[in-house]
C-alpha cells in the first residue's frame, strides 16, 4: 500500500493515468474511493491523477491534534513535494474545495488551474447547511448503525432522480462500507469547515478557476458556488441542473468533460 510520511503520519496516495498532474482533494469523511471509477476513468485518459486520503480517513494514518483547513492544505502541498511535483492542476470538492482554496492562496506557484466543486468560501455571505439536515446526519452517524449512516448520507448528498435507481445505491454502499471514517476525524473535519473563511482573500487568486455546483445540492446549496465564482476574479461558474452534492458521482462523464475543457482552455489562453 503506497504511503507518504507527512508530519509523522502515513498518508495513502495513488498515481494513475498519464499526462499533466491533476491533484484531487476529497471532502468531509471522503477518501480516494469516493471519487468513483467512472469519474476517475474519464480523467485518467488525459491526466496523471494524484489521489490521497486525508489524515484520519481512508487508508491514511490517524488524525492527531487539531484539524484545520490550513493544516490539510499543508498536507496537500507536502504530497506534491514528496512526489516531486512542482505544480499541478487542482480539483477539490466540498471540504476539499476549501483545502484547494487555501492551497492556492498560500502556495499559488503550486497550482496551474483550480476547479472547485460543491464548496463554499465561508464568511457572512455563505450559506451553511440547514440545521435540520445537520441534525439528521449527526443522529445517523451517532446511532452506531453504519448502514443507517450510509443510507441517510446518501439520501442527502445524492439528487432524488439519481437515488431513485436502487442499483446506484448498491454501488455507493459498497464504497462507503470500505474504510469508514472514525467519528473523531469527522468531528475534527467539521470543526475545520466551520472555521473556514477565505472570502476576503479570494480576490488574490490569479489562476484560471472553474466552479461547479449541482442545483439540487442540499448539503451546500448552489448559492455558495455562485458566491465563490463572484469572489474569484475571472472564475467560470457551471451549474449542473438537478445534480446533488456528489455531482461527479451522478454525472461522471459531464463532470470530467468540464475539468478537461477548463484545463484545455487555460492552456490556450496561457
């Protein structure tokens, strides 16, 4: 199992595909398997994908100490360092999008292009998750019933139309059953998200940026994507009609095409 030692913690990583490097950063409770084979398969035809699991999640070592977005961004930069990648295209979704924001702000020379999916900038204008939804997720996670936690999370993160097909849940359930994220890691990541606020700094972002958000996202509503695109100079906004929080899982080909087109357009204008 390939791992890198970062800040005394083993960080699991994968490299797959060929081409310019594309660093993928997952969200709260997510790990490398949550990207889905369809999405990764559509991207690895064009890019060398660099995937890794956050400390405390997936196949990485335990989370020790405080979890902050800045610390997670430091891990992302350290992954590039360890793999001797000077710069990469960066794709972050949900919490991973927050990590990607911090990465480009603190290490702008490491980021060739930026894609932010189903994420938010924090600050007064951002819209946090509805407390009723937060309560449902917390109750399911703390119930001690893993199957219930997976089912509730799926129903909230996935758009109803996609969720209506039972076969789609079977695939998701198999992934979710592997390497479940410990509750202390979830709580640490949640704390990091609540403290995240790059809203006053995003005007500093100079790399070509794409913002993608599903219009049926119940976890972080699409107004947050609109806000991100407004705060980042020259950012392009792509709203996926009817897609939920995991738009890349529901619409893998479309999502991969958006990433490819964004990077290709940046190359033409760069």
